[in-house]
């Protein structure tokens, strides 16, 4: 990693060191095909039939211009930092630390992204939304989309379904809570949750995931949000909640935990920018931009269980068709074997 940092010429942000998102993609690929392997000296670089494929922005930037064919960028980093900057700007929070941090990150990472887009014949991202943005921003046609797969529960689709239960006003979220990630939830506690508690006095917030510090756990407790730690059994977690919700401030990439919710037939109420990757799924989830949207959608979900079951079924069938890892590895093969 130190060698990478010297070549790129700056220190990366903690999120890039502590939360290597490429493993969520790389590991399933390695498990399913012997055509791929890790570079012996670097676990963030794969090989495909002797072709080197760097994963993520740091490695892709390091290898750019070395006559490699493909970079697996994953997300558009400039879109991610830009969207968080605009998140605070639209709220008039011009002195918020996160606004300026994300502006600085945009300035720092955008040139690397340009280097990557110009330095490879193929640049792969996991969302059509990111791909469209990159093509427009850089006026390039070398951007490919390969959406992530999801691991489905082992049981049959009928047993797999979260058991029906009485509506308990329980909203749940799975997340990684380290490296600045709590900021993706703090705004929700400050801006949305007070209004939800006025409308639904019995509402419960159930949080799970790894990387949570004692300080963050205390913050959750102070705000009456239950934290259950890292979850080994996703089916059990989804059976404990009525609605899976998201609060991530950025609009780039694809949220793997949303795919998990779809695969477990649990209705999703997502912050609108988070759901752009699922624009081709009609009638499979709800979105919100403010507290009023959430109140309206929670009320609908509570009062229309049969319609919600149908939406859960639509979302499950969507991921079954479009996000199966076995199929995704074959799609990746086709991209890499393409004669440019």
C-alpha cells in the first residue's frame, strides 16, 4: 500500500483503507471461476488469463498508462464526493465540515478518475447511473457496467421469504460503521427521525453491522436506536424488521445491502439518491427525500400488506434475474474477452 501511495502522490482517505469495497466483488469472482486469481504480491489486483485487472480507484490510478486493457473502477468517485458536497449545500449548511471535506476529496480524486478513464480501453463500474455520468463527464465510450451479484439464502424461494408478522414500526439497516460512515446516518437522526417519532410514537430503529466504535454505539443509544452488532444470519435480521431503509448521502455505486434485502424479500425504503442504480426495477421499492415522504410510505406499507408482498416478489425476481453471481462472472468474461 505504501508503494501505491508514493506513486499516486497523496495520502488516501480512511474510507479507502478501512473499507475496501472491491473485496465484495472480487471474492465471489474468485470463488466461481479458476480463470481469475490474485496477483501474488497484491490482493487488490486480479489476473484474468494473464491480463492484470486493478480494482478500485487507488490501484486503477497506479496502473493507468501501463498498457493494461481493463480497470475495475467500481464507483465514480467524483460523482460520490460531488453528491455529498451538494447534499449539504442544498441544505444551506455551508460551514459543515463534511461539505468542505467532500469538496476537497472531489478536487483530489477527480484527476485520478480522469487518469483512469483515459488510461484504459475498458473501465468497469457497478451501476448504469455511474456509467452514464462518466460517459458524459469525460466524453468517452470505454465505460462498461457490470452490476454486483448477491448471495441468495440457501433455502428455497418459499422458505426463504421473511415470515409475515404484525407491523411493529421497526425499520432496520445494515451498514459498515467505521471510517466516517456514521455521517451517513447522523443526518437522518437529526433531520428525519424526530418527525417520524411524532407521527409514529412506537417506531423502532434497529441497526447492525461491523466497524462500530464505542463512541458511535453511545450515540446510537443516546438517540434510542438499537445496535445489534455484526450479523451472521441475514435471514434472522430481516425477519426482525418491517422495512429496510437506507440513508447514504452519495448517489454513486450500488448498495449491496439493498440487494440483500431484495434477495430476502424485505421491502426497501431508500433515500432517493441511493436507488438510482435500480432505475430499471419498477414497483419493487419505495424512496424518500424528506420526512413527509417517509411518513407517507411507512403508512402505505403498514396499510397495504398484500401490495407490499407483491413488491417484495417483484424485487426478488429482479435480483434473481439480474444479480446472480454465476451469471455476473460470465458477463465479466465476455467484457474481458471483447476485442476492442
